[in-house]
C-alpha cells in the first residue's frame, strides 16, 4: 500500500473554486473519509487522486511519487462510484473480472487466478451466487455490490470509494459497512471514502475530514470530530439531532462571566470554559457575543432545580421514542433540544422545567453559519 499526500492542492472550474489549498497526508493502510454537504468538494478530491480531474494548483503524491501528469491507468488506483456503471451485456462475473483483463494485469493473470480472485471478493460481498446473471436481473443493492467488487477485485495502491453503498437498504448497508471495515483491517489496504452520511464516516474511518465549500473545516479521528468540534458548522453537520447552537451576549457581573440569550436564558460560565470562550468572542451591534454549542444528550432535565447554574424554561414540544424522549424548548428565535433516556416522571407541554448544562461538554464558537427555526 502507499500513503497519499495532497500538497497545496487547489481545483478550479473556471472561476469557481471547488477545492482550496488542500494539505493533508493519508497514512499507509488508513481508512480515511471525506464528508460534507453536496458541493463541498468531496468527489472532486477522489477524482483528482484518480486522474479523472486535473489539479489546477499544487501536487498529489501516491507512495511518494508525484502523479499530477500520470493518466488514470498508470496510477494504480481503483474507484467505485455511487452509480453502478456496469456493462449490461456482461455477466456479473465478467463485470467483476474486467479490471483483471487490462493489458497491464492480464499477462500475469491465469484463468485460475482470475476465477479465484473474482469468487473471493464476490463471496465476501455476498454476491457469489449471482456470478452468471446479467445486470438487468439484479436489484439496485446487488448492482451496487457488483460495482464495489469490480473496484476491489485487484490489489491497487489505493481504493477510492465515492458513496459506494448509498443505494443499499439499511440492513445491507450495515452488512457492507461491516465487510468494508473487516477488509480494511485484515488486508491493511488504503481506502479513501466519500460520503454525506456522517454515521458511515464515524463507524468506518480511522480519520476523517469535514469539507465545506472546498475547505477542510476539521480533520481528526471520529471521536475528535464528534465530541470536540472546532466550529459551529462541524458541530451542526455531525450529529442527529444536530448540536444545539445558541447566540448570546457575554457579560461580566460580580466577578462572574455570564452568557445571556434573551430574557429567559442566563448561564453562569464555569472557570474551565473561560479560555475557550475568550477565543470565540465576536462583536455584534456593539455587544460582546459568542455562540454556545452543546449536544442534546449533555443537558439534564428535571422538575426541581438541579444546580446553581440551572435555568428554567417551558416545554415547547415532546417527542417520545422507543428508548428516549426528545424535548424541544423555544429560545430567542431558535429551538433548543434535549434528549434523555425515558424516565418514570411525566412531563407535559408548556410545563416549566429545569435544565442543567454539562459544561465539560459545552463549546463556544465564532458565528459562521445561520441558525434559526
């Protein structure tokens, strides 16, 4: 396998910048994911590594070798797309075997080796019984796995997977995720994975990068990105329900630092949070402001006051789930959500309850995205 390195890489389509000054190194044997909304530049990164799209500025290295000027067939990478791109007149077997019949590989590939390679990956992905069928005889999920098998049947330096399981149903998606993780672990292969589904990225990746408008907002382990978001965009994009974001004024009173949002929300900030808060202050209409972020699981709810920092708000909505209850509160033009395990206490709409914030898992950000109802 081989590491992949982006060095000051920029990609432009005319005047539009798709990727801006990307610098990162994907380690040998790493499962690395790009996540982000549509148009963030995720697929563009893969296509530049594959040679499908040229680099506008900067360099890409695979295994220490600069590949900017190499055509796709000389880069020794394999790519699977969200779309299947199967040959309709070929059997499943021939579709999977197609990469093994390229001039560069065919000379070293006996029919026995080819058969063994195709059957191994087909059985691994649960399509071993479909090898004699044509694509028209397959379901969407089966076609997706054939496409994935075709990309993975040979042993390239890097596997590039662009939303490869997007069309699978929930059960097959979970099974295929498990298989991909197992394959990556067993063979130590390099995988660069693109998805808009943060759950896939968190469950599969060693590391991931969150892209927004062609720029890396945060890069790190799944734990870093989920539990320690560096900006409001990352916090909002990674997590369901999304992280609560509340804008408020920073006030100093009687030696204490307060976060005030509207008339009903005033939170005393503990000393351990002050350093982070100072880095996230911005001015708005002459006031010192910051954006508070906290995940819905990190807020306690109770009928009685929980601590000196607790605040009281009326319940706006209640959504009961199988194992938890989601409470919604209206706060200064935004909604605040709290998710708790189902408890014996009964709550009703408009009832005033006490909320207590876990400040060890609370963040402060500068404002970069719009929030609201």
